[in-house]
């Protein structure tokens, strides 16, 4: 992805193809539930699974981009979209950005963590250790539709400090 033109072009979200595949899977499960209507347990289980897949697909296809880097008053800012709405955090409201790596069920998975200061939290508080007035937002590869190392590199190019704590 070439983002050299402008800071406002940096945006990441789940793949549209993956969201479409979830939608197709949800429809297939709902059709299978109707076909298996003679089995009440199968009807309920496949119906619930189909509705959940459609919900995941809607989330992946509607809430876009999940993470973006933009300019706010000449300074870089992070924009997060979620079910709760769109939130913009300038650099001084970001406590920490970490790139982590975990071992889960025999394979390594990554996470990109953001600690944002709450709206009423002072930006210059002197605190030993972790602050209590922050909001944690965690993204995985699925959420951003890109390699987390590439996203961290783009955040660094935009002027953010990203702690790489991978093993």
C-alpha cells in the first residue's frame, strides 16, 4: 500500500472479500436451517450461527475504516471506528502504542494495542506504572486487514512512537 501522498490516506479495515465470504456463509447457514426445519435443534443452532455470521459480515463491511491516521490542527491523530462511533485521538491523548506477539493454540498471533487517555484525564499526569484513566483498544490482523508490522511502520512514519514488544 503506497501512502506517501498524504497522511490522510492511511486507513486500515477488514478485507471486503472476507466480509463478503462471511455474508455468503451466513446466508448458506440460514438456508440450511430452513431445509433442516424438521430438526428443531438443528434449526436453532444453524439459525443462530447464520445470524451471527451475518452480524460479523455487517460489522466488517459497514464499520470502515477501523483505524486511520489523519491530521488534526497540523498534528497527526488516530481515528478509531467502532460500534460506539468514531473517535479521534490527537498525539497528546495517546498514552502508548504497543505491537505485541502472543502464542495462542500453537501459533503466534499479533496485536496492536492503543492506550488512549480518557477525555477528562490530564495529559501531563506524573504516574508510576500504568495509568487508571486510559482506554485500551486492541486490533488484530483481522481488524486491520494488513500485517501489523506494516501498520506499525506507517504509524511511526506519521510521527507516533510504537513500542515493538514482539518476542
